[in-house]
C-alpha cells in the first residue's frame, strides 16, 4: 500500500514524521511512503527539514498526482485544506484512494473519503489507537454498529457486482429491514444482525463465482459478491495476441457460467513466461502471471487430458489443466478442476478452483 502524506507547518511535519514511524510498524505488508514536497515543512532552525511554501494551484496538482499513484493520502492540517485539494479529483468510490486528515497536534484522525472500500476508516482507527487520538468516523453503518456490505467485501477480497444495490442494502440494514443471504462457500463466524440465510427478501446478497443465468428474467435485487478463487491455465501458439487469448478464455468461462472477476491468476509453463499476449492479458486483468517448469507440472496430482504432441513439444502432456491446478495449490491444499482443456484459435485454456477463506470479520 502506497501512502502519501503532506503537512503545512513545522508542527505538522513533526506529526507527519510520527505518522510515518507508526505506519512502518504496521504488521501487514510493507508500505512505501511519500512525504509531500509542497508542504511548509519546517521552521528555519530545523536543519533536517526543507522549507517549501505552497503556491496557488500546486496543492491541487499534488493531490491529483497522488490520486493516480497512491492508495491513501494523509493531510496533516485543517480539513478544509484537504477538501479543497481533492475536490477536483474525486470520481468513484471503487477507485478513489482513501483520504484522511490528522490535525497538527494529533488529537483527531478523520477519514474523509473511501471509508470502506478504500480502507480510510480502518486506517483511521489504527492510527488513532497508535497515537492515543480520537477517530472521527462518520459512516452510518459504523456509527450505528451495523453490517456494511462494502467493508465485508473489502476485508474478504470480494468484487462488488453493483454499487447501487450495495447502497440500497446498507439502507435496508440501517432501517432494520431484513436482507437475504446465501453463499457458495463456507464462512467462519456468526452471521451479523439483519442478514438471514437462504431467505428471499426485497434485497439479497449472494457470494458466488457465477454470472446471472438470465439477467433479463432473473431478479435484479441480488447483490453478487465475487471471490477471486479461480485460476486459469493457458497455453497458446507463439505470438497469439492478447485479445484472442482473452476471447477464448471468456468463452470457456461462459460455458460454465463463471464470472471473469473470479479469476485470481493466469498460469502456464515457464516456456511461455515472456509470451507477449499472456503478459498483456494479465496486465489487463490486474492479476499475476504464474509459470511452472515441466517438472513442477508433471508432479501435479490428478488425471488430465494428455496430448502426445504437447508432451513431445514441452515435456508435459497437458499444460493448461496442470498449470491451473498448480496455481490453486499455491494458495490451498485442496483444489479441483472446473473446466477441462478448451481449445480454440491456437489457444488452450482450463480453470481450477480453490475454496476461499471467508469470514465475517466484523
């Protein structure tokens, strides 16, 4: 997670340095930090800090750049400064970074933007606890201690199918109206108040890797939450363009009714590690491209659709099925083949599934 910080006075900069020190101790993955170059960051007597006043327009420009390259922005200063700086850059709660404000004396931590999906509320609580400050969280579900579907989705790595429907479900929860819930995968913990298992309500939540079977006829009041737990194994002729590979993969997924947003990785043999079409496809999908040696693929247990020609060419009788299973087994001990080898236009693809670890985490 990349976090950018900015402050406006010498006192603010001292708080900013304290925040960086706290963030470096955070137990999750290491985070790079960027300290705002447009801040008035010191008094003249502090030789460790350079002094650079903000000129008109520069703060908004800085915020705009950070909206594209950072996952969180922390302003150390007044809330009004932060609001004006980000006002021209706010677009969508799915893509906007978390924005927080910390006052110069570190008494309050205020999440301004992307409280749930962006993680601003969670980060605010963490920083407030570390600094003995007060987190000023104003999100309705948090204030009322109720289930928040977007926070639940974020914590479990689930894609939200319909943000408008997610808002309507939050409104139901806050109003005390029941919401139906069903899932294709087990969850740990107790179901929260307001949700009812396998009950059809005016609004419903379903955890699934499948698309709607008939979008026109099927009820539109089911919010699908999609876990990333499907690995695609892919083989292709050299030079096959990404659009061809994607088209074949999507057709294979469509036959099984699978949503492409459930795909967590593309896998193949190491001979294809630099294949341009496969590399481009994984960049488009923002997922990793995993490759395995022929020895690793041959050690993957199970029965697969073998090809003498592929065996002679690569040393493995089936690349796509074995690669998909190998990718899943990096995450979980158990996996199963969902789609056997599907071949078209010089592309072979297969899909495997592992069971995601889901819990309520409220």
